[in-house]
C-alpha cells in the first residue's frame, strides 16, 4: 500500500503553506485582460512545505469546479537535505515511504542560542537558513569529489575513448549525512580548508603546552 494515499487531510493541508495564496494569484491572473499579460501567460509556482507525492499531486491537480493551485511546484529545504528527492518522487518504482525527505533537526546543537537570544528575531530563522546553506555546500563538495574521482578514472583509461559516466539516483546508499549544526559546519567549512596534518600539529602543540603545565603543577 502506498503510504501517501493514507495521508490525513490535515497533513496535506500542512504541506502546501501558500496554497490559498496560489489560488488567489491564479484567480487574479484570470481577471486580467489577455492583452495586458505577456505571451505565454505567466505560470504559478507553489513552494513551501511540500513533502510527499500526495501533497504535490493535490497542488497540481484540478477539479471540475476550480483549476489547480499551481502549474509548477518547488522543493527548497527538502531537496537541500536530499538532493535526489525530486528524482525519487518521479520514479514510480520508488515506494512512497522512500520518496520523502529525511527527518532531521536543523537547530540541533544551537537551540540554546535561540533560548539565550530569543529577543533577536533573526536568531532562529537565521540559524535555520544557515544550516540549509551548509547542506547546499555539502552537496557541492560531494559533487566536486565525485568529479575528481571520475577524472582520475578517465585519466587511467587514456586508451579508452569512452569517458566514464556516473548515473546517480540517490535511491541506494547515496544520501549525504545530516549532522547537527556544529558537526556540519566543521565538515563543510573547516575540514575542506584546513589540512588534517595541520590540525594534528595544532593538537600536538596544545597537548605539549598543557602537558608542561600539568608537569609543573605536579
């Protein structure tokens, strides 16, 4: 059984945050004279909260009484967490429970900042946006790593005129780790820029300094 079919109406309503606004925009476009609109007519794109096939189908489907809420749908943060999510949603062979974004907490490890500086309205949303920005950087770093691997493979096969191509579906074992805020920041900002040997040298230096202090204290 497809789990998307069993979603409650309240769940579907929570998926499309701006469904009513999209309907309003479409109605407003229908009231304008055709001569005032560009050709072709502008399309309505709905984004915000969409998570499942059923929610997306509901936004794009129409009834006999009213047109669909949108012509297109956008996936922002869910696709940042799983860049293969659009591919999974479109593949009929992928079951509904796999064609969904993974569960994660974008404020894990930094919620105390919101607690201490709750008077700063930007603290909560800003950290959440920064977390998803780091997810996008993680995707970019993974693609660079994959590109270099393919280039090395092609370099070893100079006699073969057919370059190696990698088809990535994201269905099996290709998901990127969803760590907490600090671990993700280390992985995408510090680790790529600071060589491992430099970190080891700094750790040895700190250990030597602290060890000398411990010796003096003894």
